């Protein structure tokens, strides 16, 4: 019952999320888009001393599903800034400055899926 059950459970959960997303026109998770990559917003705080140079900012915000290019977010408003994280490849993760001045870690979507499919 162990690993087989876990895999079936994960497939069912992902299917439910997908079906809900299709029917309600809402995103599966909050994200930002930068440099043609999607980054999933985490709950991890990046300490200020680990925040590097500014990379860009949100130029388009929408809560409606669709195809968006450029620096887009379904969570952060237009003008929200993106930063590099010291000693972290920007293909892996970036920092997003929230409205309270906190820096939130956003992980490359491909990496996020890899890490979360085994849970």
C-alpha cells in the first residue's frame, strides 16, 4: 500500500487541482514570470543581506488565467520588484520584494514541481 498509494494519491490531488483550475479560471499557485521562466512564490523569507541586484519588476498583473509574457504576476501588483539572491543561480530562484519590504523566495517552477511531486 505504501509507494503505490502515495503515487495514486498525488495523481488524484493534481487532477483535482487541474479540474478546479479549468472550471474556476483560477491559477493553481501564485507565481511571477521573469526572463521567460515562471517562479512559484514560496513562504520562505530571504534575509536582506542575501538580496542582490534588482532584476526587474512586474509589468503586468492579472488574476485571470491566460498566456502572458514579460514580467507578469498573478499575485504581485504591477511595480513589484525582483532581485537576485546572493550565491543562488537565477535559474533556480529569485527574491520578490513584497508590499511590507520583505523579500520572498520564488523558486523556478520546474524545480518546484520536481521537489513537490515526491511529497
